[in-house]
C-alpha cells in the first residue's frame, strides 16, 4: 500500500468502516451514522481500493468481515478513539499548572486587579506566578510575541483578526482630597485656586483630566506632577492638594481620602481586556481571563 493511497483515507471513511464492522450491515451502519446507504457503499468502495481487499462480503442476508477487515477493525477503532480524545480537552488541574502569567497594565489597573488575582493564584494554582508590566506603545505586538498574555487598558484596540478584546469595567473621574485638610464644599468653591496634583505617564503625554478641563475653559494650578497613581497618596496626605482621579482608587490607594464631583462633566472611561488568538482556546488562559472578569465585576 503506497503513501499516496493512505492520503485518500480520512476520518469519515474510518468512521464508516467501524460502523459497518459493528453493525454487520450497510443499512444499519447508514442508520447509525445518520447518512444514506449509497454514501456508506461508496465509502466502502474507496476503502477497498485503498486496502486492496473486499473488507466485507455477503454472508446470507448480511455481510461478514474478511480476515483483513478483522485485523484492521481494532486498529482503526483505536485510531478513532485517540482522535476523539484529542478533541476533548483534559480536565484542568490547577494544582499542576506552572504557567507564569504576564499582564500588561498601568498602575491604576494593577491596583484594582493584582492583589485579588495574586491571592486567587496562590490558593487555586499555587505553582503559577504573576508578572506585571507597563504597556508599551506597541501593545498588539507584545500580545502577538507573547511578551504578555493579557493587556488591560483604557484604549480600545483596533479591529484585528488575531486579537480578541472584551470590555472589562468602566470608571468615572472624581476630585480627591485629604478630608483632614479641607471639606468638599471648599474644594468645589475654590477648585481653580487650589493647588493640583496630576499624573503624567510620559514626558510627551497629556494628563487625561487636563484635556477635559481645557475643553470647558477651566484653568487650574498644577503644583505637582508624578509618573504614576501609586506616587500620589503619600505626597498628597496632609496637604491641601487636590487631584482628579479614577473613582475606583478610593477602594485601595486613596481609601483614607475623600472625593467630590469635578467642576465639569467627565466622560466614563471603558477599560478593555485584550489577548492573542494563540491563547484564546487555552483552558488555563480561559480560566485566567474569567478570574480577572470576576475580580472586576
């Protein structure tokens, strides 16, 4: 039997062979498979040509396997069982997973997700580890190269066939201040006269709140600029500095601060979770994404 002949054998033909072998009848095999009798007969003819053997011959009202068919039956049955097993993913045993998960996120998103996620990993998947990095300008390339497994940002990725994305959570802006130093009424009445702190992620970037305030013609006095949200609380505490920040920071970094509404309407920011198609069907990465969703729900 040549290699070229073997290339003519597909799963459908092997399934037909097994059905006929088990039923001992072409009509019953067709019924078992939910196909027509001519289709089964045609499949057997193709198999006979490939194996150069009648395979099944008439025996009274039914058919009987030849010696060659009897030899092939258990082998073909095992092949089909293995193929079916490949199609069914093995149960995920989190206690044996040793993956290092890498998530690209700015410090705001890290503050919201990392503590609960790490706690979940340590309890449910103790052999895994977590790496957090800051997203670069080419975040799509980082996902494609597997430099990171997930990217969590406020930027909606462009439509790409190999990139999946889903909305993760929304947040709005609030004006934070130390309640020991002033009241919400003071902040509202003296917003433009107070000293402000602001987060500027890069030398060239413009703080998100600066653009919105400028659109409404509101001028503020920026006294302090820092490169991350994490750097603000210790500096602002005990001062009359105010800062417009995402409201969810009140749950952690700014838990001892008070906040009030900004002097103008700020759009709601939508944060997205993105990943590459190479991990889309991975059970362990599906588990990771579901955990992140639960944390942010």
